[in-house]
C-alpha cells in the first residue's frame, strides 16, 4: 500500500497536500462557527455553502479544459495561490471585526472557484506520477491521508483555534497551509508539455461531455451522485454543526470531534481497500458501499448527545471512502489520458451540480418538516436512488467478473 511513497514527486505532492488538507479541516470548523456567530440560523451557513459550491460548479468545466491544455502542476499552483489569498483576506476581516455575512458569502464563492481549477488538475496528475500497477495503492493513500488531515487532525486543531483565538485566526492559519502546498508543487520534477488543441475550447468541452455520455458506468454514476448529494449534502453540512451548537450545547471542539470520527471512518475504508485488489465487479461493489454507507445519517435523528453522532459519522466515512477509492481508480484507468482533466471536471460538475440547491433547500425544508425528519428523508432517499440506479439501469451492473484493470 505504501509503495507509491517511494516515488519522490508523489511523496512531495502529498506532503504539501497533507498540510493544506489540515488547513481545510480548520476551515470547515471556522467557517461554520463564523457564519453562526454572524447569524445563528441554519440559513446563514446554508447561504455560505451555496456560494462555495456555486462558485465551484460555475468554473468546473473551464477548470477541466484548462487542466487538459496547460501544465497541471502550474494550474494547481495558481489555484493554491488564489485560495490562500482569499483566506488571508477572510481572516483579516474576521480578526478586525469587519466581516459581514455578504463578505463571507462572496469570499466563499471565490474559494470554490479556486477548487474548481485545482481538483480536475490534481486527479489528472496522479497517473503521471504513479505507475498503473500502483494506482489502487496511491488512491488508498489519498483516501487515508485526506481524512486524517482534513477530518481528524484539522477539525481537532480547528476546534482549539476557534475556541481560543476565534474563526479569524483559523482562516489565517489555513492561508499559511496553502503556502506550504505551493512550495511543494513548485519543487516537483514532473515534466509536462501543454496539450494545445487545434479545435476550439467549446469543441473540447463538448468532447469531454460526449465521452462521459458514451460510458454507462461513468454517466450513470455522476447522475446518481448528483441526486444523492442533493438530498444528503446540505443536511449534513448545515444541520450537524447547528444541532451540536444549539441542541446539545456543544462547542467548536465538539463539532470537530464529530468530523474527526468521520475522518477515521474514511481512513478505515481506505486501509481496507488499500490492502485488497480492485474488486472483480468494481461498479457493483462501489454502489453497495455508497448505498449502505449513507444510511447511518438517518440515525442522527435519534441522537440526544454529541457523542451519539460520532460512531454514525465513522460508519458514513468508511462506506463513502471505500466506494470513492474504486471510483478514482476506474477514472484513472478507463479514461484516456488526453480526456482525464475534462472527464474529471464533468464528474465534479454533474456530481456536485445540485449541491448549491441542497444548501438552499436545507433551511426551509428543515423548518417545514423538522431537522430529524430531514436527516431521515435525506438518508433514505440517497440510498434508494443509489440501489435503484444499480439494479434497474441496463448495462451498469456487471453481469460477469471484470478482467484485471490497473495492473491489479
């Protein structure tokens, strides 16, 4: 599982990523408590989440095209620099007491736009650094490092920082982590040649969509993810910190502990997958992981104390991570190199395309039917959509064992 870490560029990439992901964990806690400090209502954080995901969705397709036409390392460096500046401005405004909700919303949108350029370039760069036979291991390392940094250590540190020096201090620390990531990217030795295309940008974008439409396993999964995240993402991101703070009387540290348990679940799922070969029926196993992994969200409705959320968050993280590692490996091995950036951007664009709406609906829906009912309906709806897609869509579920892929 650790073989890819022997590769200098991969090791350097993940050193920088681990540090910036640590900052991301701090950001999740800081932005939630900053929004509720300005306006203690789920609608405030929902508005910030809408702006963040909306900014990402708007620029994802362009980000994928840029990742296929420009050196991916430089695209990632520019995205890191932009997000670091946004966080520095956000932290400065918060520390001085000048931050207002509309400013937080605007800056969150810029932050999401930066992610739109970074994500597709990062996903497309990994196969350039790692041999095919080590891709499952590399994705398992990502699935382990990412949650440890962004969901275990980051939220724990963020909870302490927010409780002691406030959300503004958390934003400034997060800005510093992007400087570290930028330095590591600058030190990579990977040689990339831009791939200018004789066709126009719009034709390149259409080619990316056309490829996705031609692959049942690909378009079906991103559509399923889009619908599932519509009913799942907003309630998890908005309502969990709200009930920790207002129903259970918890602090930023308590919310960080819940996120940390989800991160540990991600690590567990990554370790399990990293020690195994790619499943013989990868799409079927992937859908099963996601369809079952989302169900513990419904049990959030039965929680009466913060610690009740922790084992449930662990189970959700475990299922989501196991399925995601299979998905990343399929994307890296089945998609042609020249289309990886665009295919990843289409994946992100469609998958998270409805998350701004999820954020926008969370507050009114929870006000109408209650927070507990929102958790139950979201979990059951997401799981049902996943299994219906798997069993009813022709050509999606493998009818026989799939041959060896990615050298496994």
